[in-house]
């Protein structure tokens, strides 16, 4: 399972993706690609690494390669464009942009002429990835690079790049390792103290950092991983519910049933009898910042390419 360290299936070696959603939020995750989040309308609360941004219509959020990020739905009328592209679009040796901010305001983009360039980029992605006519990869690559380098030209870099890189290496990379460990060992008895020890932090300090970086508590985060895996096993195997519960790290069937209902809105039995042929991915996109909702409450996908 790779939901928190997201490894996207692009179905080709051309690693770029564009999709537009209404009223969406997503749990903390990270990936190698660069991600641009454009707020078409409404507002969104975006968290990148250890900073929070209230983004409004026309604003752009940059989630650089390796940044842990998540979004809490801030209003019921938001519309967001997501663009992901591999760092090789920029450079085979790309590490980080070192821009001074993760957010670029509507006014800031407009004053530099980047608002029209961004609209052009989104239009190119929508058309070229949708139709895939001859030379579409070259056209998309040119549009991405053009916007990216104008962004770097127009907005300032950080002056403390060395200190920033040291901080990213010492904290973010270690935190990514903790998340990966949870993904791979969710079936084991993992405590907050165990995870804190991996970063050489006290339990109280790690607990505060975990909430800051992911927007949720350690126990809740681990429960979502376990329930996501359990939901997949319920729909893809003939294992008994009791066996699935223990295999996914729950010490009792009673606790498993309670947590499964809290996270999915279904009991395990109800979930296993759903008509859908594929399990729902609870760990990535969701429509409530507090509880993962039932599939019929999923955010609306307006369009998607890639």
C-alpha cells in the first residue's frame, strides 16, 4: 500500500497529471513529483510541511518534491486544479526550488503576468493530455517549463538555502521514514513511543509535530492506514473478518468494528456486501476533514487527464 507516500500510476512514462475537483480535502502525503494546486473558486486550507496557508480564488500553492502536504476543506464551494509533474521535467538533477513562499497570491501572479500563463498551462494540459495528438508530450513539456521558470524568475528565493536544506534533511526526511514505516508495519503493535524513538524525540514533542505535519493525531493516522488495508482485504479476499482485523493490527474484533465504522461509515459486514467491485481508497482524497465519508459522499471530479 502506497497512499501516504504516493506513487502515482501514470500508465505511461510521461509523468504528468492534471485533475480538477470540487469540495475536496486530502490526508497528509508526499511524493517525488512537484505539485501545483490552483484555487479556481472558493477557499481552501492547505498545509505544506509545517506551515498553513488560507488560499482563496486565484491563488496558487506549490508543494515541492518531498513536501508533506494535506488539505482541510474550508468551504463547500471550492474548486481546485491539481497539476503533478515529475522533477525530470525541470532537471535530471532537481532537488528543490527554494522559493521563499509556498503560496502565490492572485494579485502577485497578476502583477507579474503569471495569471494568464497559468491559465494557458491548465488549458494546454486539459487539451493535450485529453486528446494526445502528435507531439503532445513536447507541447506539454514546453508549457510546464515555461511557467515554472517564469515563476522562479519573478518570485524570490530563500536566502538561507543551506540552513533550509539541513532542516529538510534532518526533519522532513526522517518524518517521511516514519510514515513509510507505518505503511509497511501497520499490522504490528506500534505505539507513539516507538514512532517518537525513530526520530529521537520525546513522545510529547513527537505528538505535537505529528499533528502539525499531518493535521491529525498519531493514533488516528495509523487507524486510517489499517482500515484502508482492511477495506481492501474485505473486497479482494475471502478472509474472515476476524482474521482481517488481527492481520491489520487490531487487538480485538470489537475495537476493529468500532474503528471501521468511525472511519468508513460502514460496519465491516456492510462494507463487504457493497455492490462496488473495487475498494474505496480512504487514505488519499476525502470529503470531510474529520471523518472519511461513504463513497457516495465523495468529492466531485470535474475532469481529469494524465
